């Protein structure tokens, strides 16, 4: 199959974001404040149907980082769940058993498929969970998650390897599967202004049930609290189970999204 215009570019080596972008990550605080100020607008997003949503934090983060996301989704009518595993110190193989047990617990308690929202490394976990249990997963949304192309192209790779004990080159088969097509609908939300993760590592292959959504100027540490990203998450989760249609970039945050046909070349 010939790659579409939005297909991830094939490359052997990507670079982490430049130092200037990394230093600019402090703007994440302004993104949080913007969401608080715009909360009346955010509450106009499509309402949920009460299905469970598991929020997975990024590397070095804990459930605290996902509080704004979970609170927002709860206000929209979803049953938002924390991961309850403390600080995310990484390790895909090491975390798999606990993640699978948590997903199975929520699925059994609610009797419904679970949507997964993962920030950064949490999104990698989410995609891995969907491959393991598509019968338990309804939808996968990743936020600045490096799962495709050269996943070493982040400013956190060395720290991740030091703390998790994993080498990025390990588990090549699992990484290839995570980067491929999922058996459930999926959305990747990313920003070219990400100062931690090279945005090209966040690109999934668009299909009739998978898409990329670019948020202009969002930071990595602010992506999970960015108002335009929150709106996109709410919109995607509101789709009926088993259905998928492309994200409509109209609405109160239209200016914040890149057009879907925008080329993914540098």
C-alpha cells in the first residue's frame, strides 16, 4: 500500500527536539491556566456516554498529572479512572502485567470496554494494551507519545534507559507492533513544538479508523492540559462504540489545529 500524504516518513535516524524547544517547555503552565480560564467553553464539548476511561501518565509522572484530564472527562459524563501505580518510571515489559491487570479490573467492574488516554510514555502503554486485549479496549488516544519511527529521538531517552533498565533497542518486535495499525480506533495528538519528543515519532498511519491531530504550539508537558487537546480528546471519546469519523477541526479551538492534509515533512 502506498503511503498517504499523512503517513509517517520512513527514516533511519531522527534527532531529539532542539534545546530552544526544550527550554520553552515551561509554557505548559500557561496551557493549564488557559484551560482553567476557558473551562466554560470546554464544557460545551460533546457529552460522554458513561463508559470507562483509563488515564495513563507519562514518564516520571504520576496520577496527579492526569487529574485535570480525569476531572474534565468526569464532568463530561465519563467514568474516569487513575492508573494507581505510583510514579511512572518506565519499563514496558516490567509494567505489562500490572497494566493488564488494571485494565481487566476496570473492564470487569464496569462490564464495558475501556477507552485509554495515554500521555507520552503512557500512550505507548495504551497502544500495547490495545494489541493485547482489543476485546476490552474501546478507543486509544495518545498525547505526544513516541511510538513510531526512531523512538530514540527524545530528550528523555537516556534518563528512561537509566531508570527503567530497558534499552530502546530491546523488544524490537514489540515496538514494531506498537507502531503498527491497532485493532481498535486510535487518535494521536501531537505538536511540532514539542520540546521533549520529536513529533515525527508520534505519527500513526492514517486509516478509516485512525488519525493524527496536530495542535499548534503545544508543549510536551502541557499537551495533556492544553485546551485544544482536551477538546479533541472529548470529541473523539464521544463517538459511539464501534464507530469512527474524522475529527472536525471547526469549533471554538479551530485555529489551534493544523489542517488534516498538512504534509508531515519537516
